[in-house]
């Protein structure tokens, strides 16, 4: 998948850069995860109990 205009670096580098930027805002640790790789039901429950959505792209934004 091609990068969005104005974004530089690989997806991995952008992901890590975003995590670093998020930690700098509230000055506390941030874990960025997607829900697909969490197969362990105990870990999934723990993550879902504490996770907070900060940004969610809508279908309209995704297709633009």
C-alpha cells in the first residue's frame, strides 16, 4: 500500500514515530496495537479494559 502524500519512511518507521510522538504529548508510556494480532484471550481482555481510541479513520476518510 503506498504511503499517503507527505508521509515519509516505511510503515514501520512511521508507526514507531507516531508512538514516540504520542508518548511525548501526555509524558507517559503509550502502547500502539491493532486488535487483529491479539490471539491470547487473557491479553485481549486486559487490553480492551484499558484501551482508549485516540484516532479512528472513518470509511469516508479511508476512501479519500
